[in-house]
């Protein structure tokens, strides 16, 4: 059975925190292009997997428009558990690869 030392737990913790941060920030940063007022009823947010659906029918804008997620308390929103899980898995694996790659590069630079 493999043992995870204290340093390995810290690394997993760092990757976990980065993944959660990117997952929760993505709907606010990654916008969606909508072509008509009818699309304001159910706008899906999240990157790369959409996990939040929000209604922004009272937003007045010219079309086509780029919209981002707004305050979920003010605008009716729903969350897809499957989309949320897939989004977290994506970000966790991506951050693990990036963290591992950066760690190797830094260690090589420090050895020189």
C-alpha cells in the first residue's frame, strides 16, 4: 500500500484549493454570447463544463451580447451536481499536471 507523506498531503491540498478556486471563479469570468432576449431565460455558466443555470430576463442589452454570471441571490440560479463534479474533476486534474510540471522545472533550475 502506498504511503503519502506530509509533503504529499500539502501538495494535494494546494492542488485542491487551486481547483476549487478556479471552479468557482470560472462562471463569473467566462462569459456566454447570447443572440436574443429569449436566451436570457436560461443561461448556462461554468468552464469547461456548465454547472450553473441562471435567468437574467430583466437585463436590458443590445444583441448579440456577452453576459457573465451575476449575483445568484438577485438572479434565480440552479446548480447541476453532475456538471459541478465534472468541472471540479477537470480543474483538479489540470492543476495536478500544472503543479507537477512546475515543480519539476523548479527542481531542475535549483540543481543547476
